[in-house]
């Protein structure tokens, strides 16, 4: 009788141990993914501030898309994205400096996450030729996807709360 209960107890302990191990592994993986996504945001800001259009583009998935804060610029895919960044980084954003702080990362599944980042931009001029605010602030909402262990921007929507 004791052996019968011992086998049941051991089976329950093994099951609990495996469940805990899987849970810990998922938490470790999630923490590593959060770190990698924060690095993606930092890399984007670094490329932007160096005016590296190609570098900005390579942080996107092949079919990635960008929509401007006004909704008047939309580009999709590496060739168009690179043209977009070459244009904006050599014109009205050529003297701009961008910073960003990740506000929230929400995993939709293990390979897709929504990322909200508070951003600030100084030194920009207006794309329409008018006066630009000295400091622009807003929210970036990204959908990022994981391909072959690497996170990429798939959807980039920018919201400007500066009022201009």
C-alpha cells in the first residue's frame, strides 16, 4: 500500500517540478525578449541620431511599415523605408535628436509584441516649412515580430502630442 502511494506522490512531484521548470523557462525567455526589444528601441534611436537611414531600415521586418505622426506619410518594405529615412534624415530631421523610453511591452504571443515608447525630439524643423515646436513629444506604438531569434519592427505608428 505504501509503495502505491509513494509512486503517486513521486508522479505528482515530477509533474509539479516539470511545470515549475517550464514556467521558469518561459519567464527567463520573456525577460530576454523584453531586453532584446528594449535594445531594438535603443538601436533605432542610435541609428536615427547618427542619420543612418540604412541602419533604421534594417531594424524593420522585410514587409515592415511606417506611418507618420500626422498620418500623411506611409511606407512599406525595405526599399521604400530606406528612401523615406534618407529623405527625412537629410531634410527636416537632419539636426534632430531623438530619445525614447519604453513604457510598456505586451506579448501577444511568443513572437509578436506590442511596444509603447514615450519619445522626445529636439532640433527638428517642420516638414511643411512652417515653424516647428522646439521640443516634440509623443508615443510610438510598434508591433514587433521575432524572426530567427531576432526582433524587428513590423508596424511603426507615431503619435505627436506637441500640438503642431
